[in-house]
């Protein structure tokens, strides 16, 4: 399969990891929950993990690649106070200021 469309995701957080198995057909995510999140990859999409915190979704159909990347991101969207979560590589998270103490 010739891949034309890519979507890179970055996982930020202590202990947050990803791994792809069975030739890019399964994606396992450790996101701080009590269990591992398992995602089945659609037929037109492949998944690679270059590092434990970098996930690459690739395929020939742009819509399906982006939809699967959005599904992965929705497992743990980035939060605005610490910046932890799953975000796109080119995404910028505008952080909020915490509570002010007196």
C-alpha cells in the first residue's frame, strides 16, 4: 500500500506510551487509566510508532486517516493547564494560568 497522507500524533505525559502490533492493525495506548486502551485500525489506514510517544497514521484515503487520528486524539485530548494528552505534532496548546494564591 502506497501511503500518501500522514498524520503525526505526539503523546505528552509521564508514563504515557503507544505501541502498534500486528503490522499496524492494532494500536495500544497507555494513558494513565487503570487499563490499556486498544484501538482497531480501519482497513485503509496503517499505524507506526517511531518512539513510544510518537504515532504516525498513514494511508491512501485522507478522510479515513484524519478521522482515525481524531479518534486516537479523543482518547486523551490535551488539557490546558499542564499540556498533557495526545496532540497533533503541529498543534499548539495555549496554556491557562492556574489559581493565584494570596
